[in-house]
C-alpha cells in the first residue's frame, strides 16, 4: 500500500511538472510571436527587462540559500576536506535539473 501511495504521489508530481512545462512552452511561443512584431528599439527594452528579471531571480535564489544556517561554513569545510578526485558533477546526480 505504501508503494501505491508513493507511486500516486510521484505520478501527481510528474503530471504537475508536465503541465507546468506545457504552460511554459505555450507562453514562450506567445512571447516569440509577439517579439517578431516589435521594432529594434522595443526589442532592446524587452532584452533589458528580461535581463533585469533574470538577475532579480538569481538574487532571490542566492538570498534563499544564504538564509540556510551554516550553509557557507559547511561548503567551505567540505571544500577544504574534499579532494577534487572525489568530486562528482551534479548533472550526473541530478539529471532532472
């Protein structure tokens, strides 16, 4: 029964992610269609705004990480105690990221 619950939770999460991905793709297509209609000056405004939003999102993610107590100290300690031979590429571990 536990396996059934876990499977249902996984299916629900995968379904939610698939819906979000489909919505993102649809939004990107709408944006691309609109971009084709803009002048060079307006495209520059859009490019600047998108860069601002990306920077803002990055800052928010950094702030969220910095709120984790002791995170920087743990990272520094792990860097000091771990040799490069033991490091693993995060993409090899989290292919879904």
